[in-house]
């Protein structure tokens, strides 16, 4: 059993310890010490990284009460080594994890929500509650959580006796046995948890929800806090700057500017479709009647709808196969149509000869070919028939 220094002082990131075991594992060395400030994965929080006597610790796990450090090199058994926990990583995780306690405890107190799922991500955490919260309640929850931070409440750890425990009402995520460790934030949360937390709520920093969606009859909340919340705010700020510049709108008016832009774009798309329809009618009218086959070639921006309209209109004017193509050089999208021939067999030959792909029904097929305009014309105009 390793002496767990992270319980006595979660803010301790360096320590000396004696190497008790060093075993070669799968692509790593597994090192056990007499005592450690490295937190092994648990309670939804990831295992610590850092260095141990000059070798890198990539992860930390617990095996029957023993802390196992996954290292990229061996250490001598019996040696006294210095351990350094990656403090920035651990503190950021403790901020998010402690923030999660504040949110879950507050949601439980205010609306009776149970936390039924929790995992930490690189930039925050995902929390599942068993009941839905509307937008107003979520806004209130976020506010109350931040208010608990501003009050800088102590975060305490208790090891109650079985008798004391029976008189306590606390949150727990699974059935527990043996000694139970409770984490208390007065007036906010009392929860069984094995992970280290920051010493008071003020250290959590800002708590922010980054998304909320319905999930299995409840709500799935994505949150961030502290250092991760600062990174998130910087990302949002950088995005807002770009959007603000693109729309020539002040930051607080970018949403309205984007909505105006989307409406204008929709109107333009509609106008564009109308003009393309008019164009295809005029374009089809410019072809003669009475030919066997008719092919028309458009630039690569022509829409699929325009190609279909063109092919259909040309098929009405000719006795064989009508084709509408969009592209340039050796890449063309196509629609072939016919009022007389079954195009399915012809389509297979057409694709095989012109390195293309596509398909459809007897009267219309569509696809793309990798060939020149001349080869297309030679194949269609030169076919037997
Ligand atoms: Zn916890």
C-alpha cells in the first residue's frame, strides 16, 4: 500500500520516495514507491504525469491500494528518488473536477438532479443529469456555480465512521465499500470521491457551460473551468475577432450580422437558381431540332439541377441521346437523357470507355468521366445507331 501524499496535501507536487518495485511492462516500466504525490486515475480524473528520478512518468494507475507509475525508463530498487508531478496538468484537472462537484451539488440541491455520468475531457468535462433542465435553469445553474466560486468556500475531505455515515446524506456515483472518503463544499455538495480537489472553490476560477443537449431523458452538459475555461475564452475571442472583421460589425453585434448575411445568401441562392433556370431554357433553345444526338458543355460551376434541366430539354429536341456536361479539361460531370433509347447499357459502355462512374434509370443517367470534351463527342456522335 503506497502512502498517498495527494490526500494529505493535493497542492504538493514534489516529494522524495524510495523505489520498492520496478517491473518491465508492455512498452513501459511500472514503478512502485513507498509514498507518492502522483494521483492514479480515479473518480473520473486522469492519472498524473511528470518525472521520477529523471525518468518520465506518462500515466499513473492504482492496483489494490498501490500506486503504479508508468515510466519510460527503469529505476533501481532501493534508491531514493525525487518525484515531480506535472503541476499545470494536475491543477487544471482539479479545477475542472472541483467545478463539476459545484455544478452537480448545486443541480442536486436546486432540482434534485442526479449525476448519472461523468468523464473529463482534455478541455473540461461532460456531465449527465437524469432530468431535463430548461435554458433558464441552466443559466441559473451556471450562475449559482460561479457564485459558489466567488464565495471561496473551503473544499474539505472527511472520513466518517460507519455510524456518522448512516446519518449523512451524500451523493455517490456507485455502491461503495470499505472506508468512504467524502468531499464537502459547505452548502453546495457532499459527495463520495477518491480524487484530489483544489483547496477552496475560489481556485476553480470561472465555470462555464460550453454545450447542453437532451440525453436519455435528462441533459448532457459540457463544462469547462479555470485554466481550460481561459483557453476556451481565448479561442472564442479569436473567433469573434475574425467574424467581427469579416462582417464589419462590433463583437456584440456579430450574431445579428451573421443572421443578416445568411438571409442575404439564401435570397441570392434563390435568385441564382431562378436565373440558371432561365439560362438553361435559352441555352436549350439555341440548339437545332431534328439532330440524332445533342451534347452541350458548360463550365464547372453549373449546378446538377441545371445539367438535368438541360439534358431533358435537349432530349425533347433530338431522336437519340442528349447530354449535358459541366467541367473543364479532362474532368466532367454529366447527365445523359433520352426519350427513345434505354441508357443503362449505353451508360456502362460510356463509363468504361471514358474512365467514368455513375448510373441511373433507362431514360436518365448521371455521373462523371475523366476524359476530354473531344473524346466525349467522338464517342457519342460516332456511335453506331
Ligand atoms: Zn471529486
